[in-house]
C-alpha cells in the first residue's frame, strides 16, 4: 500500500516554550540535566527543531526557597553535577553491555600459503605487468643516444620502485589500514573515528562502544595531537577541504580503474605485432576490445574464486620476469648493476635535462598498482601482502627491468616493444600467452579495488547506493557491484578506441596514478600526526619525500595534458561532482529532517493512542534519524486511519568501522511511557558489512534484541527498587535520590537509572520550583511486574503481523534559493536519488508488507 501526501514541512508540534510538566515516566528519552538548565540534545529527542522547548530547572534563587542555606545547598549540588563526566544515555549503557568479539581469526600455515597465492592474483597484478610498457613510454618521445641514458633511466626505475611501492606503501601506508581495510576512504574513516570531522551530523556517543571502534586516542601529554584534533573538529572549512580531497582521490581511483585494463591488455596484445609482422594497430585494438569484454564478464565470479585460479598463473609470470632478466644479463652483460648507484640519475639529468624530465611520466608507470595494493588490502592481511611483495614481487620486478636494460644497452635503436624483443626465441609464444593472461589479471586488480572503495564511500554517504553482491562465504570484503562493473567496461572500451596507442594511454595513466598517490600521502600524514603520534621530524621527512617526489612526477605528466589526457581529467571531474552533489544533498536532507522532528510535547498531548486508532501489529518505521521522532511519522498519523499497537523507529546507521559484530548490531531505547509501546532501534553496520539477511531474519533478530532490552530494563528497575526497601521517611527517600544522582564514582548515572525517576518522589530545592512529578515511587517499582505482560504484548503484536512503514523524504530548493542550488538539488540530486538503490531494498520486503508515504522538505 502506498499513500502519497503533498506539501512541505512536517507535523511538528507547536508547543510553546514555557514549562514542561515532566511526568514520572519509563521513557529513557526523557532525561533532564540539573546543572545546565536545559535538556541535552543527546538525552532528549525533541530538543531541537521539534517546536517545543521544554524548560528545565531554572536554578533561580527566588524560585527555590527563601532559605539561604537551602539555596547554597542547591548550588553545591549543581556544582557537583557540573564536575561529573559526560552522561551516557541509554544507548551508551546498552552498548557497554556487550563485550564484543574480535573479527580477526588465527591464520594457519596452509591458510597463509593460500592467501599468498591469492594476493598475487588480486593485489600485485597491476604492478606486475608494468615491465610490459614502462620503458616503451619512457623512450617514446626521445630516442636513446648512449648506454649512460639507459643506466640513468634504469636507476630512475629502481629507486622509484624502492621509494613508492616499497617504502611508502608496503612499509608505511599499509599500517594505516582501518581494521584491515585499505584505500582512500578507509583512511578517511580512520580519521573520522578519532576526530569528529564527518559532515553528516548523525554520530552518537554509543558508536564508540563498538568493539571494532576502539583506537589508541591521543594522550593528554601530546599537545600537538590534541591541537590538531581540536582544529579539525572546530573548523568547518577544514572538514570540507578534507572531504574534497578524499572525493578527489576517489574519483582518480575510479579513473585509474578505467585506464588500467586498457593499458595492461593493450600492451600485452602488442606482443602479437612482434611475433606476427602482419598484425597492425587496428587489429590490436579490436583484440583488446574482445579481451576486455571477456574480462569484465568474468568479474561477477568474485575475487576469491578467480584469484585462486589465476594466482598460480601470475606466479609463473613473475618467474618469467626473473628468468628473462637473468638470461638477458647473462647474454648481454651485467653492467646494468651499476644503476643501483643513484649518481646515474644525476648524470642522466645533467646530460639531457628535457629528455630526462619528460621520461619521468613513463618512469612512474613502474609503480602503477601501488594504490591498488593498498586498496585491495581488505581482501587479505597486511603481513601476507608485505611478505609477498618484499620476497617475491620486488625481486622479480627488479630482475625484469635489469634484463630489459641489458638488452637496450646492446640494442639502442630498439626502444619500443622492449620486453617482447628481449624474450629468447624459444620461449617467445609461451611468454606472450602468459603476458596476456597476466594483463587480464592486472585489469581485475584495480576493478576489485574500485568495488571496495565504492562500498566504503556509499556507507559514509559519499556515493549513490548501488546493488552490491557478496561473492565469498569466507571473506566478507570480497564483493561485486554489477552497475559499476558495466560502467567501467563501457568507459574502458571508449578509452581504448579513442586513444588506440599505449603511449597516449600511458600519459593519461600517470595523471590518474599521481592523483591517488598525493591524496594518500596527505591522509597518511594526518594519521601520523593525529593517531600514530610519530615524531614531527619523521612526519616531515615522510611528507617532504613522498609529496615532493610525486609533485616532480606530476610536473612531468602535466606536459601531456594537451595530447589527450585532458579527457581523463574531465572524466574525473564528472565523477567528483557526482559524489560531491550526493554528499551535499544527503547532508541537507538529514539536517532538514532533524529540524522538522516531532516534539515530545505533541506526543504527550496526543496520548497513548496518538490521536488515532491503534490496531494489533508491529510497525517498523524506517528513517535516517539517529535521534528524535521523524517528522514523517506525523504524515503517517495524519494520513493513515489507524496505526499499529507497537511502533519501532528503525534507523539503519552506517558507522565508521569496517565491521559491527552481530551481537552489537541493535540498540534500543523507549520513546514516551510504556503505555505508548514506542521504541527507537538503531541498527548499526560497518562499511564492510553486507546486509545479507532477508526481511524475516531481520525482524526476528530485531524482536529478539528488543526482548533482551526489556529484560535488561526490568533487571535495572529491580535493582533500583532494592535501594528503597525499608525507607520510611521522606528524608530517607530524598537521600536515596541524591545517591542515584551522584554516585560513589562521581558519575550521574552510576546506578544505571534515569535521574528523573530516582528523584521523582521529592521536591529538591533545585528542581522543585520549575518541575512537578506525577505519581509516586511505588508506581515505578510496580513496573517490574509488568515484564511478562509486555513480552506477551510483543508476541501478540508479532502474530498480528509486522508491517514496514517507509517514508520517502525528498528535498526541494526554496524559491528564493540561488539558481545553482536549485539546479543541484532539484535536478542533479533528484536524478541521482531516483536512480540509486534504496537502502531498504537489501531486505527484499514483499509489497504486501509495505506502507509508504511521501513527504517533501524545502531547503
């Protein structure tokens, strides 16, 4: 059933700002703060935007008592409360009840071998195929004039491999992973967990209670870390700048995923021109197109299956690189070993400064795949990637480049197709076959990295939602995104047919790689300062060396922009705009929904029937608010003739952690008194979590968690009532109330009960004048006997049926808004929202169990 309702705004309550009569209630959402004179936003859901502004204890002298002694006593109590630590709300208390579990499991020796083989197939395919084209692009524009040029170019390649893939990524950046997750957004998530820099204001204190959330936060002694953290948290400009850098880096990762298959496959197919002289450039392009179509079609079978199948093939490829390199050095001489002397780089630039500077763009291609090595970390462990690179990949790459350089020193005119010309005649066709297979594997490397990055960006609200398929039972990070897969295929085919040459593609390749590398350098630097707390000298050395080197390379590749690389930059700009518009629209929508929340005053005035008829059943109302009653609930009340006897506000919340353990998934809280039968549920997911459960399993888990919450609540109330056994006088009750407010450890909620209930039987001088309480303490204690009745109520409501109440909250720019804002919100963001996958779609709910209502917000 779908109900549409026009108009803007919400049915928010318009209660005045006067005094609110705080009832004796079981609602954990209705807590008050004595010291601040107002409700904390985290403690009460109606405080902002709900229309009502409940008044808390005024603390005025005239309203408390005529006695100076009583006034001073009240002020002392107020000061004691101010000095206590931050109060944890009911979600925080519930989140602490779960010990959590460690996601990482012990890896056996056999499992380590399997992981090592798979890393070759997924992580190192890109960097492993760079010998196919690195020297070709380096010497494309300028011919080789002497053997010293070869040694200088080889020395550049050697130290580029040492400084970027080995030092920066393998030994440093890989340790910046977010609980096993790598890539640009994993670094951003790590920063968001340590400092409140996310622009989406839906963070809860209870998120930090997730077992996988824990970080070693900066200590008080490290003034520099605290200043950086404070600066990031208080400056909206720095938050936006950080997000813009992350989005730019992500757009370059996607561009890299388009260029990598084109470059790798075409360079491998070019080997046919060496073996068969009749093959021309056009035929190479057609064969490349056919191979790419097959490649992206096989992508849906998943990383685990394909990597295990092609891992041995890539191992053979690395062995071929090493074997051919050793053969060439033995055949043409070992003088190339002199290139390990970095002085040859200086001599190279001294003799031919222009040629050497232009060759830097091609030299960078030897380090392609470094970012994929980091982004694909989610599929494997850090140690498996590090060991495989240091002891297998890097030695084989160095031997391969040394062998090609040895061949070039004796054949200075053969500066194109260097790799295939250096292959011994007997092994030519087997190596060509292995090279094509390795290129196909390399193409998958960046594709899998993009899938992981898109999943992370979607979870953090920076990319439109797409259908995600989980491809492995063993590794939850191995995913497949069909729409993105076909988008990459179409873009890649267009790119191949447009350029048609590995030299032109190589120039564009360097721009894409450098964009990602520079963003990673900036983010890792922030993590070094903020989280790792490394000495500032070490941080400056890392930043100067990495960013300085990348800027030098960038100055070289910028010279090729006019040759066609500008197409790549335009493509990256379009992707950046899509992500920025989505994040901007999502942020505006969330902020507007927060402002249009229903006030608690209105719900209390409506009564437990909510001004309508309550029929048996459970209504799960999905919304994006982590706090408050969504305004769209007012649309349901106004539109529907009846509402369910039990209402649960469900918020699917993505938190900046990779995984949320299943037993920490749900948090509950009451909304209004027990008679309302209304609850808030926050279902938390990490950005690696895949929502695989169907709607039946989901609602079963939700209701079971709700029952556990009720039992725990009844236990707390039973403990609370035990404190009052034997209290015969009002003074003793007041004393017990004080103990509930300020416990032995100085915390307000040390007893785990709402202070409003603990103080409900006495008029303390601080609060007596501005608040009144209904009922007595005995009535609160009587609630412990109602647990069985409430559980029975849930079971009956569940038997009557569970219905999913879905609200479509769309936003439109106001008439007086600027033209650009109208264009972005009313057309671009609206188009993305209409064509993206809805968050509820993962549950596959049948239409018969859905009710929908539309609401439009003006922003």
